[in-house]
RNA sequence: GCGCGCGUGGUGGAAUGGCAGACACGCCAGACUUAGGAUCUGGUUCCGCAAGGAUUGGAGGUUCAAGUCCUCUCGCGCGCACCA
C-alpha cells in the first residue's frame, strides 16, 4: 500500500456507490405483477415508476446467470470473479440497452467439506456454511456486481430444499412413456396382465419410476467413514486424504436419465454452446448404433445376446467373450474349466473399475469350455470370459472379430485364437489385420446369406435385415450414459421424502411422503459420523428415523448436484411459497426471446461441462414433459471462462504458493481496476496467467480517465484534506473540482469521430463478448482525449457511459460530478440509455489505400474516398517508393479493391 | 489410441483473405523533479549505417494477395479412454 501513491481515490468512491446501489435496490429485477417503487431508476427509464408491472408494460427480458459457487472456507479466488465480471458487464450493458435484466447470485451450499468439518469438530454444518456464505457475500459485494440480491438463495435454505424434495417426488411419481416419448404421471402406467396382486403391481410400478432403487456398488472409504462420488476418487484413493476406497454394493437411489439419452443428445442442436462442450456431452452420452445378435450355446438352449456396431463382420467372429459377471457364465462353464473361471472371476472382482481399465493394458481372460454357434454360418466358436468386456455396457457380451477390432486382435494374438479377414481395406496397400474402418466385405458368404462384395454400410444394413427376418437379431442403439446414482450416505444433503414399510409377507417397500409433509428437515445430531455398522449418519437419529406407524425413514441424502439442477428456475421467482416457480415468472424469464429459450447467457467453468449441465438439462426436460416449465432446454447460450493461472504460468495452488487473493488486489488497486484487468487479460474463454504488472497497467488507465475529468490543483487540495481528516468518508470527495477544459461546447469533427469510433467498437465487442478489445478501444479514446485543449461535455459524458459497465464506481462518481457541476438533472448512470454511434461521423473524405507491387506492400496513397479506379490507379503508379520496383517493367495487371488496396502486377 | 482446440515480438494479446504486431506489460531515451517505483513525451519484431530484406511452429498448395482457406507435419493444452 505504501509502495505508491493512489491513482485516484477509489477507496472512497467504491464503498460510496456500493452503498448507494444497495440503498436504492438499483439492480432489483421486476417480475410481472411486481409493484415498481416510486423513483426507482428502472421505473423512471421505462415509465413504470410507482406502477404495477405486467408482461405488456415490462421491456424485454434478459437473463444472465453465473454458475453459483460452493462457499468454501478458503473464500473467493481470482477465477470466480472472472466469469462474474464478464456477466456483470453484460448485465449492465443490457440494462442500458433497455432490457429487464435478471442477474442473480446464490450458493451451492450443501457439500462434503462442511460435513467433514462437522465430523471433526462437532460444529453443525449449517454454522460453517453460513459463515462461509457471509465471507463470500462480502467479497462479491466488494467487487460492485449488479446482482439482484433480493433473489439470493442457498441450496441449504429450508425454503429452497423443500422444493428440491418436491421435484424429487415428481421424478418418483413419474415414468417415461416410450409411446408418447414423454415423462408422465405414474398413474398413466398400464399394468401387464400378469400383475394380479398388489405386490406385483407395486413392484412393476417401482421398476418404471424415474427415481428407483437398485443395488449398486459404491465407493466406500472406511477411513473417512463415508461414501464418495466417482469424481472424488482418484486412482483408487480418496481425493481428500488419499485413503483407500473399496467397492461395496449398497441399496441406492437411481434417476433414470438414460430414458432421456436421445433427447439430451438431439436437443444439443437447439442451443448455442461451444462445439467442444457439445462434443463432451455427446461423448458422455455415447450413442452408438448397431445390432443385437443372438448366439446359441452349443448343446444347450441358452442364447447369448451380443451387441455389435459391426454386424457386417459377423462372418469373422472367431470367438466370443462374456464379462466375468455375466449371468450365463455359471450356466455354461464346463467342469474342467470351473476352477479357472472361478479364480478369474474372484480376481477381477477384487479389482476396482479403475484397475480394470487403466492397469489392464495386457489382456487377460479364461476359456469357459463352452462353445457358441455363429448364426450366419453355423461355425462353433469358443466362449471366453475376460475383463475387457464390461458387464455394464451393451449386453455384457461380445462376438470377437479379431481381424477388425483392436482389442479382439490383441486378445486373439495373446491367446492364439484364429483371425479371419472379412473386410477388405479400400486401398490395396493397407494391412487387413487390425483394420477397423469401412471397406468391402469379403469371405462373408453362408448357406443362407451373403454380403461378400458389399461396402461396409450396405453390408451392415443387409445383414441386420436378414437377422431381423430370421429372428436372430435386430438393429439397436446403445448409450454409454448410465442411470444417475442419486443417493449419498451423508448428513449434509437433502433428506429423501421417502419411508420404508413392510408388506404382509415381510418384504420391504418404499413409499413417498405426501407433498404436504415437505420440507423434510434433517434431524439434529451430536455426532455426524456414520454409524458403527456403516449406516449413514441420519440413522443415528432414532426419534427421527422411526415413525409411529412402524415405518422407517430413508437415511440416504441427495448429492450436491441436486440443488444445482434447478436453482436457475428458482431465481425467477425466489420467494414463491406456493410453487417451486410460478407459471408467470417462468413464462416471462425463460421465454424464448425469438430463439430456442431459457437463460439467455450462462457463464461458468468447464469443470461442469458434463455432470452439472447434463443433470440440469435432464431435470429440466422432465419438468417440461410434466408441464411444470415452459421450455425444453434450460440454458440457451453457455460460455466457459478460461482458467487463470498463477504468475508463474502454473495452476494456482496453495502448495505452489502462487495463489492470488482478490482481497489483496482490491486494497491496492480497487474493484474497478480488478474488474478491468480480469477482462483485459485476454479472451474470456482462454486460459491465461495472472500478472500483477498488468493490473497496474489498467489501474494507470483508470488514473488517466480520472485526470481527464478532475482538476489537478483541486486534487492536490483534496489529498491534503484527506491527509488531515479525522475520518475518511465520501464527503471528502466534494473537495474535488472538474477540470476546466471540460466545457459545454460543440465538439469538433475529430472529437466526434474519436467518440463514435469508440462507441462502435465497444458496442460491437460487448455483443461479441470481446471485453479485452473493448477496453483497448477505450484506452485509445482516452489517450487521444488527453491531448484535447477542450473536452466537450457531450463527448466525455457519452464516454463515461461506455466505461460504466466495466468500471461502474468510477463512472458513477464522474457522472454525478459532471451532472452537478453543469447543473444537469441527476439521472442514474446504470439506466441511462446506451449511446448509439453515428456511422456518418466516421466517414472519411480522404482515405489511405495501401499500394502493393506484385502483392508486396510498398506505400500508401491518399485519395478521395469516392475516387474512381482510374484516379486510384494513376496515384498508385506515381507512388515514389514503388518506382524502383516498376522501373523497366511493364504493368500487366492492376487490381483495385475499392477503398481497400491497389495491387500492381508487373512482369 | 480417439475427439476437440491452439501455435503471432522479451510478455499478455490485436488483426471482415487486403499496411502483421492494435492495446497493455517490460525495456530504452528524454522532460518535470531534492527524489522517482508518480506523471508526461518519444522509441521498441528481427537483420542492416542506410536503401532494403526477413518474419505469424515447419513443409507444400490455392489466390493478384494468406497469420487467416486447403493438405501434410511437428509441438502444446483440454476432454474421453478396453463403450464392442
């Protein structure tokens, strides 16, 4: 701090305006039906002051959303405000353009760290969470973001998670009807004829719900005493602490996201996300088209169904592989092979999924002793088990075509299994062994069917059709996407509104609580650890757990993703007590704006490219099918901000000691400089290193803007007054006077041109989210304006409007001073109409045109803007610097691009 | 391995197929100054005294004209990764 003199008194200006905005609720967004308070700047701008707004009188909406943060104990890092600054600039810009802007902030506040702290200290997670939220709020507010804080929410708010639980009940009470291709109420489900008893009907219904129960292996960490999400497990160890994690089957709640695989894939086409992001979602969904084919087991009635994307290679199937867990393994294994198979299965069962994939570069497997019959040619092929076939994908069994599949090729090579060519590569030179691309079928003729000679796509079609006719197989689509494991054995999450009961036969079954019983609060506990026998912490609360009628509550809680799946909807109607979101609010804020629909702009880190964004799209689509929301997609345009690296170009981390704390930067340079620097570093989407010298650069720019407006002598007086003042308050700013060169005079043509060039550039760059070049345009303007002997009021005023979204505090202060000095009516800068540039002012009468000789730049000529080609050609030929290259040569051709350039082609 | 993206001064980065390096950092020189780590002015891609030449990872190509379009290649980053 002591290192240098302040460029300008941001330490007084910034708190002053932050308070003013808060007092005025300047950035409150109004819903249809809201009364706009008398004198609110939004009301004044739009003629709604003191009136009740409705859809007809409200201007068009613009919904700009940040991914809400998890309020960690570490506080904000410089990566958070990068996206927040970008959205804030755009929110302020859109407001100035006349939109009704929704720009909210909230907290993704359930989560493991607060719970682990609770386990260690006994401190209730809510206490930790609230103090972290308070710290995040302070930091975010100190940056001057124009959030509508009246809509603030936290996923841990009872009024919020009540509705998260409500949405869960909607999922629970719905099924996906393949005929309508929609989620529907479970009441519309038709029972098959054999569902005679209530038990059977219940079990059938439960098997169709979008939220259902299954036994699935989970990542259990005995040391931490908790289950971890897949993304919390790295190399078989817990991300926190590095303790071993084992796979353990447990009763789990699942959400049937796979029912939406096709819609989640297809609807990517209607939204404006980056190609790479869409690609990540497509990869995750992993659609693949192929066929299911049934193979008979020789000497048995059993059929083994395989999935293949290459039915055209069926004639080349020389063996078959089942996943070790495949249910038919026990049925078909021969006595001699029994021990070997059992050993192998036991061995793979001990491996985690990770070990099975990453460590098993070398193929392994065991022969079962059984054989299958290839349906196309009757050939007997051996059946193996191997862990390179996954039980969870396709049918858990494959036909192996070693000639044309890399994995099968490796396996066959290792175990000396036959390799038969059935595809000829298109060019004769390519080796057919291991050739996996399209080619022409060969050696593919059987007694009943032949595809020899057909190109791969035709061969696929033909063989699939034949299989279908014979009832041996059919065209199938498979997805990598799995159903979503939705339960966690934790305390600090939403409890499931579910109870367990026993039927007459003593079988457990689940039942939803009625909506009227929501919210279901978690019990208070002394100890947040799981029980000794591994039950989730909620099982400790006996009073809570056991209901008077003998039923028992579900003890799992929902994962952190649950709350973030719908928070953007709640923001539109954050205080609604009757509904998760009101129909009018949803209709207004999520309306189409003439394009797809939903949130107009969503900005956040790429780490949520798949999980959060896929989960939220899924919930949204279910709610859409059920008629609860009006749009099929939640987020129309999505932008990922890049990562900010440390000054050393490395990822910021405590251990490297290269973490930049926004609080420190703010003390030294102020919020406006911080915001400006975050945007000036480079394109929003890029990864880029922090550089404190760069902050100083934009800080100096703000200082130049300050000196453009403020009288130098008055500033010296102000500094002396400040030095002797007992208390520092904004009143000291009244010592400042505007620079005398700012006058209410007509602007020169050059001044107007500089201004309007700046308006044009800043406007276009804001529309394209090119913040760095917009800032550079304002620097260019300032550098030029510094040289002006007089600074016309009309020009510098408009410049402040351009600056306002970027450096709102400084702009507001100078705006207010300008208005008071010239006796103008005080208007709110935040709602002042965005300036329009006048293209006529940018037109030059004389323009410079580059002259090239043989495509090489030699000089520029100055000609009238409307000069004809003959004039330009003559001028170009006369250019002095071109003469040495023209001498003694004939000009063969002259290329003139009007107003752009001249190219003289010589021989 | 597959997919996506990116390679421009000492640095961050600009450039609808038409004057490469805007703007900023850093550096150099000067002015003001007791002082400068404030401010202001000028310079700053490389080679060359200059004229001029070279130059956007590398090699080809298309074009009157290529950082920009095409092909190949090298390097970096991200994502997925035995998905049949």
